[in-house]
């Protein structure tokens, strides 16, 4: 499909979505069940005794109580809990290195009867605090809400990142097996700690953590009742290839010879791809998007809430000023720039024309600094290493600027010697192209909530939307009885950008799973000056620091009702 036909197809979808938005909201379908029933809490027995916990291939290193208020999250004190640290499956790898699945669990003194698997992002490698941190800006977390929470390093240490990808079993643990091994152990530890196992189990995360949640839904459907998938990089190898492809496009128009400091090595430099599309130029494009699309949701407030309608309305060649004889001054784009930007947003393609990854939606968040880092820096620093050592078989070094993307795509889907599962197999959810395998999970009464920043620069929100559409077809048009997708306008990768990026989708997921009440609108707020979790420096100066908006379950859109403050979510309705 050419870029023009791709844009036309997206425009048709956007027009259909706009028509849906202007009609009355769809009636809530009756859930598969009334709900699985509420979890019942219990008090922690004896923290220190958990040091003696025994489970196959598991070693407990410590178990110690932590007093209430000893730590804070988002400016709020955490309740009293027991901190347990340990590891599973200690072994010597085929590369001679020592490997283990390190973990920590935080078990609240006053437990709500629920278990939360905190799936972490990136290439893992660190046991980050098991607070059950939620997507967007800091609000609260699963531990704060009374869950027992586990976090892990997915089977390797930071020192082994990314060389762990050369060790076949470490690859598998990172892809999906660490979650499979830790889940039953964690439930057994909870049972010993409270005298009963969890009544309800949830898994969630953002980025690679969102991928973990989607993989768990496909592989461990009987183990979890609720899945919270943020910015799910469920096609992570393909997204990484798209990053390399994009860097090659930027390099065509970047200032040759320009360099910038390597983010991980202050003594080294990398090509400055950001000269291809500068911060001022990205801000100009963002303003053009706002001018064309802002009022499509009924309010001229600097936010583009009608994402799909905007894709039909906005044309970068027509709507962004073209540079004249004076050249680039930040307020315009040259014809070459417009061609490259349009190609990157239309989605990476092999020389044969084969799509490597989905398009990216146009959104004002293109001005975000997180957007620039993922588009101009990480394709030179992170993605070639991940592709070369983790996602392809056999592993081999990758140079972004000279990489043969079509060749690497074949390697992503190849097996070779000890690498008995391809990068695609170990990273992607089975059935992701036709997710009929989730039907039993839906029938059981489990639920899934997905969210994605519309201006995510690495994992496209359009890819998540297309997955949801495939799910709907696979479930006979009844996806909304099992899953809800919440786009977050303006948000970059998991947070930031000109967005209301502070929200809690875990509590609505719990109500859906346990009480049968599906989420349709969830209030999100900006992180303005004085926010206890830290202010978002990318908020436009004219916005109230307390601005709120409803996040609406796709395909509905937050539309201004014509009365009331545009700073208040109550002035908008999901339609």
C-alpha cells in the first residue's frame, strides 16, 4: 500500500469514527457475568517467618517489616507492609554467567485480598520497587490500594543487559517465562503470609510492561483476572525495526557531521538526527495540528481529543507552512522535511513496500521532548542493541545507518541452533494478529483495560487501536464486553507531553472484574505546578494547572457539551 492509499484508508476509518462520535453513546452491553465477586482481605500474619518460605527453585534473601509512612508515593505515605526479597531458578548460563530471576514482594499489613504483578519496562534487568506504579503521571499504586505486589528483573541483571540476549534461556525468561515461573510462587507466598491465597489477581505495566500483560493474557489466561496494558509494545521487535528504519529516514535530511552527546557515555557522541526536525519545527507542526483539529471535539482548548477525526482532517503538506527562499526558521518545513515526516508517520516499510509496523497518529504531542528522544536518540543507542542481541537469530551486531531492515525482519522471525524460539515468538502474544485465543478468557469473566498515549513515538497508539479492532472481529463484535481501550491525547510514551497524563485505570478495572461495572469514562488530570508527584514542564502556559479531562473508551470521544469551564472534565461527555 502506498503512503497515499494508507492515508486514505486511515481517513476512511477516521471519518467513520467521527460519525460514531456525533451519535448517541453506545449502550453498555451486559457483561459476560455479573462480576467474579469482590476480593476479601486479611491481616498479615508474621513477616519475619516468611524468610523460611519454601518453593521449588526459590530462595528468600530477606523478609522485613516496613512501618507505615516510612515511604511516600506521589506525596502520600505508604501503609505498613512486609518487604520480601529473593530469587528463582539460579543457574549458570551457557555463556558462563550466573543468572537468576530476582524479585521483591511488598505485602501490606492490611491486605485487600488481591495480587498485582508489576510488569516492568524496557529490557528489564532491575528489581524496581514493587509499588504497583500505575500508568501516566504518579497518582497512587497497587500497594497503596492494598494489593500484594511483586516486581522482578525478568531473569537477568542490569550488568547483563543486553548481553543476556545471547544466552537462550535468559531470552526466554525475558520474553515470557519469568512471569510464568514467578506467578505461582508469588501466590504461594501470599497464601503463607495471610493464611489464604489471593481471591483476585491482576497484572499490569506500561511499555514492555504492557507487552508482558498482553502476553500473560494469551499464555496464562487462567492465572489472572484483570490485565492493565499501557502503551503495550506487543510487537516490540517490529517496533524496534521501525525505529531503525525511521532513523535512516531522518538521516537523509539531518545536518551531516552534526553530533550530540551520547546519553550513556559522556565521552562519546552520536549523529544529531534531531537536526532533521528541530524542536521549533516540531512545535510549529503541533500548532498546525491544533489549528486544524482542536475544535473537532467541540472546544478550542489546545487539546485534540477527536484523534481519529484529526487523522482525516490534517494533511502535513497542506496544513504546515512551507519554507520559502529564506529557508528554515522553525516556522515552516521544506518539501524534503514534509516527505520524511509524512513517511515516518505513515509507518515503516521494507523496500518491497511490505509494512513493517503501523502508522503513527498526528497529535500535538509531537512537540514533546520524550518524542524527540525516542525518534532521534534511542534508534542509535538502544534499538540496534536490542535488535542485534535479543530479537534476532542468530545474534549479530547492528549498525542503524547501514542496517538492511528486510534482512533483519527475516531474522526476527527466524530460529537458529540454541535459539529455538524466534524473537517474534518469544516477545509477541500468541494470536496477536487474530486474537480468538482470548475468547475463553473473556468467557471466564476476566477483563482487560488498555491505554496508550496518542503521541507515543515508539509504540504506536494506532497499532493498539488496530489490535482492538481485530479483537472485536475475533469476538464477534463483542470486544467491549471483555476489553476497553483508552487513548490518552497528547501523551508521549507512558507519560508527559501536553496531556492530562495522571490517572488510575486499575481501580476501574477492579470494579469491572469484581462487580461487573465496565469503565466508560475515567477522569485524568494534568500535572500542573505544585503537583505532589512532580509538575509536567510541557504543559502549555494557558492551561489551568488543575485541568481535568475524561479519558473515553474507544471509539467514544470526549466532547465539550457547550457549557461549563473547558478546564473541567465535567464539561465533557464521552460520545
